[in-house]
């Protein structure tokens, strides 16, 4: 096992599991602080941790609290992340800042991946990945999540990429960065609320064990960087693209009009889509994160057994 980086504070349970080589699943916190409204966000975070435990792995939610990168949080800490308005959205570039200032930070996919890797965790569960924003050929707004996937050895389970992003260009950038994009049990690459995005998945695997073996092969070969493990939303919870696409387009147009850019854009769009869908998008979001937690736990268990 890797010795956790000394600047991180690990929960005892997480530290012990890693020392024993038992399965651990990392979870991000931007989804809690900036991805869902309170109190559903905190309730979901707890339920997701429970699902990971039921799946035989130890959950490790990652965030920065009082300037300290933390791996594994208790109930009160999850509540603080979900309710305190001063929790900053922290991607890779923001980590030094919140640490120096002793602030609270909710970590994105990129910064959660990095902190997970520094702790020695190989599997991470989230909802949706950041990617290439629509219009990025002018704005150059490409999430640091993609760069991090090219660098850091963590498998990231998500429900794919929201169609508020440019999915085709996101897949192209991932290819350039050498990141395997694997859809589990599907030939289509999923688009978060919908089981398909209209794009074929670059790769397909069908079982947690196959995914674990692909991760192991990658890193044993010294191929640095992560893996996108795309898990389509369950059929019963899906919102068809025809239905959600209109609302997404409306939210994107509004953001454009309001001049919202940079780190604020994803949280704005997520919140607006919840309003425009009358809560349907939030229900789908919660269902897909739980579905990802089930798969992520199974992959972590399979990986630990290799
Ligand atoms: N996509 C979602 N839900 C989310 C996010 C993205 O469907 O909560 C969050 C994740 O934390 C992701 C971040 O890493 O937004 C990407 O933000 P940006 O595009 O600013 O890098
Ligand atoms: Mn951005």
C-alpha cells in the first residue's frame, strides 16, 4: 500500500482499511456543497456512504476542512459541507489557497481524485464528470477534471457527462489524454440523466471484475492516469434527452445572458435545471449517484481481491 501523504488527515476507519488492503471508495464533496440543495444533499451523502458499506467497502468522503485535506468525514462534517455557505468549490488550482487560508473547501472530481491518490485510494464514485463546455472552442472552458484524469491513477465511476457539456469534444480530449472511457454493460456512452448520449462508448466492459482488471493492467504497465467508468442511470430513473435537453438548453442560454462563466457555471446550471424540471432532475441525480455507489463498491471489492 502507499503511505498516505502526511498533509492529509484520514478517518481512523479509512486509514485502517487501507493499511489492511481492504476496499475503500472515495466520494467527492462539490456534489454535496454545490451540486444539490440542502438538506437533500446531506441526506444523499449519508445514504451513498451506507450503500458503499452494504457493498463491502469503506466510504471516504473527501473535502478540505479548516484548511486540512480530509479523507473520511463524520455526520456533522457532512452537514457542515451541505449547509455552510462559505464552503468554496475547490478544484486542483484552489487547493493551495484553501489550505493556506484555513478555509473549508468542497472538492471537485479533479481535486478529489488527487487527494484520493495521495491517500492510496484507487476507486472514486461521483455523479457526473466535468468536461468540455459548449462553446469551449471560443471560451476555452475545459474542466480540470479532464487534465486530472490524464494524470492521476484513480478509476472514476460516473453516470457519464451531462449534455450541458459538449460530449463529443469531451470524448475527444479524453482520447488525446490517453484515458480509457469504459461504459459498463452498455455500447452507448451515457449522458447523466439519460442512458444514451448519442455517442458510442469508446470501450465497453460488463462486470466489476473486468473493470478492476483493466485498472490493474493499466497501472501495472505504468500507464499513468485515471479511467472513466461510465454507469448508465437505471431505466426507471432516466429522463429522456428530448425532455431534459430543452431545459438544459434554456439554462445554458440564461447563463450566457447573465454572463456566468468559469467555476460558477456548473453549479448555476445544475441548480437551474432542478428548478426548471420541477425537481425531476434532482430525483434522477440522486438515483444515479446511488447506482454509481453500488457499482463503485463492487469494483473496489474486486480490485482489492486481485
Ligand atoms: N457535473 C455534475 N454534477 C456535479 C459536477 C459536475 O453533473 O456536481 C461538479 C463535479 O464536482 C465536477 C465539477 O468535478 O462540477 C466540475 O466543475 P468545473 O467544470 O468547474 O471543473
Ligand atoms: Mn471551467
